[in-house]
């Protein structure tokens, strides 16, 4: 027997989200993704303090370069994908709630992945630095992108009209 009512997070209901439900879901996702790297960071500290690991500076430096390249390539790509999903906003219309949620999730998950990849280098190399630096960058960038829902509720005009245009968040 199938149910006719769809939950707000089911695939059928995601296309019929209200802006309020989308912002509520976005805040839940953003908070979850905020806590996750903190727990991984705390686990890395416990790991470094409780195990007798030998620091491997050669691996640490290679992992740092890999994490920086990952960050430099994937985060701009995520913003590009979000800009395509938010194309209605650039034309002065509001973004549908489902597109808002997907667009912001793409950016948030990409930033989180960059931070977690960087923190994985702490476990692999047995040293906190330099692998912590890209993770801190990702964390600070992530903090600035809290969900506001403005792109769903405030049409601002065309992007070439500087008097009314605001970047969406």
C-alpha cells in the first residue's frame, strides 16, 4: 500500500517544497555538515595524542599539495554548478526551492569534502601541519555560506543592474 502524503525529504516532495521548508531543510543540512568536520578534527587530535605514530613529512607535504589542488579545482566548480542551478535569479526571478536546496548542497558538500580530504592527511601522515591549513580554509569558507533562502524569496533584477543586484546565498 502506498501513501499519498509525501514527506518533505522524499523524492516526490522535493519538487513541491515551500521556501520555508527548503530553508528549514537547508539549515539542518548545514548544521550537520558544520558538526562533521569538527568531530573528525577532534578524532584526529585524539588519534595523534593516543597512538605512537611516526610523522611522515614527505607524505604530509604531498597530501597538502593534493588537498590544495582539490580545493582549488572543486570549489570553483561547485560555485559554477550552483550558478547554473540559480539561473532564474540572474534573470530577476526567484529560484525554485528544490533548486535552491540542491545548489547550496552542492557547494556545501564540496567544501566539506575539501576539508575532510585535508583532515585525512593528518591521519595518514601522523602530523597536524600542514594538512590542517586547507581544512581551516574550508571551514572558514563554509561558515560564511549559511542558508538564508534569499534567492527563493527576493527577486532582485538582472545581474547587470548594480542598483538592485545582490549575490544569492
